[in-house]
C-alpha cells in the first residue's frame, strides 16, 4: 500500500470519527431544543434548530469526502 493510500485511509478514518461526533452533537442539540420549547424559550430553540440545520448540511459533504478518500 502506498503512502498516499495510507494517508487517505487515515484521513477518512479521522473524518469518520468527526462525523460520528457531529451526529452526537446534533442529537444533544435536538434534546436541548425540545426542552427549550417545552419550557417557553422558543427564540433560543429556534437558534438551536439553525445550528442543527448547519450540522445536517455539512454532514453530507463530510460523508462525500470520506467516500472519495476511501476510493483511492
């Protein structure tokens, strides 16, 4: 295996771990958002939803990059 392939695999593995962390953060924000809405803090909850939307948008791009790295 070439150094380039090993580097791609290591990078893809690191990105995969970051993606898992991103999903966990999104799940935590979702739980907090639910609590905020239930406790009458809708404006803060709306900001949390915006953060989750950003995480969701970026998750697909990270997944695509992981797949490209694993193809080499």
